[in-house]
């Protein structure tokens, strides 16, 4: 039986995976996006971006109304059809952004940790960091349940900072370009499993899942899907997965949306069948 069926869910990271890390182009993936839409297979965006950014990207990609996971799992947007859900339209999964800031600002002031958050700068600077235009840079600052930053201190200091965060219930995770602080109870893994369970309850089927990602913060996503695509990325540490076997995990030779297409070609080509 082919994997390309209506009980399939696709979970995908954005920057460096579905979107080119430098240009944000996604056209190499367009043919698969169209095919998945034709088969009514949800493509669920799952990234460190804010919900405001992700809503705009959904519109770019023609994925409006589908669920998505933002801020590394700290925010979950529900399917537009689930309007009667008590958490609709969006679940904030943990400590709000403002409260995280109230914790990390004294840490920075008292211990002298060197980092710059998106709250410290304006849209122009974020545009310089990311290559986003002014409008999208403004959306990138609208965090609801996490903090995004550039670390400017030593590795030893980072380890100390991470320990202090863990002691107050937060975690510090690395994305493709930036570092992110969020509630330790959240995460891409928790968000993915929550959405899979909602599909089971609401749609009446047990979905088969494929995940695609390129950065260390994608490991929790890729560890919690049936099939994983590790897209060739820029991070020097790569992705360490718990169950990295060829039957389940495919490592692409191409980066970005070309690698995204390559990964889906591998798992969803007509010649491939489930066992």
C-alpha cells in the first residue's frame, strides 16, 4: 500500500528545509505541495517562527486553514475546521513570552550573560540578521510563548545559562540560526504528538507521519514521526536521532527545498510501498 494516501500527515520545518535558508525560496518544492494538496494530505508547518509569520507563510504556500506548530512547539494553531475545540484557534503551550522575559532579564543583568534577543532590536536589525523584509521582520518579533536570541558569549557560559534556565523550568534549544528559550513542558515532539492525537479523535484514523527538518531543534520532531527526512543543513553538529535506521530515516544530499523534494521523492515515489 502506498504511503501517498489521505491518512498521511506531513510535518515540516521551514528555514533550511522547505524554505531556502538564504532566499526563503520554496519553488523546488512546489510540485510536491500541489500533489499533496490534490491528495488532501495536510502539510503541517513546524518551526521556531512566530504564529504571525507562519500564518503569512501558509498563505504563500497555499496551506491556509491547516494546523501548524510555531515557536518550537510552544504555540499550536488548530485546523480551521476544529472551531468547536476548547483551545481554538490557537493553543499557547506553556509560559507566555512576557513571563519568560521577566526571568531571563535578571539573569542577564546579574550574571552578565551576553546575548541579544529579538526584543532588544527593531525590524531593521532583524531584517539584517535574517534577510526578511520589514513587514516579515515585524511579524518575527511577535512571540507568544518563547524568546529568540543570538548568543554572544562562550560555550562555558552557555552551559551555565542553560543550567539556570532548567532550574526554573525552561529549555534552551538551537535552531538553524538562532537560539530559543521556551517552557520545558513544550517542544516540537509534544506538539506533534498532540496534533496526531487530535487527528485520531477528530478524523477517525491513525495517521502515518513523515517529518522533515535540518537543524538540532528538529530532532524531537523527527524522533516522533514514522518516517524522517534529515535535510542537508548548515549546522555543524547536524541532527542526532534516536532511531536513525535507513528504513525510517533518509538523509538528503541536497539542502533546502531541493532536499525537501528529494526526501519526499524517496518516501512517496510510486515505486515505494509500505511493508
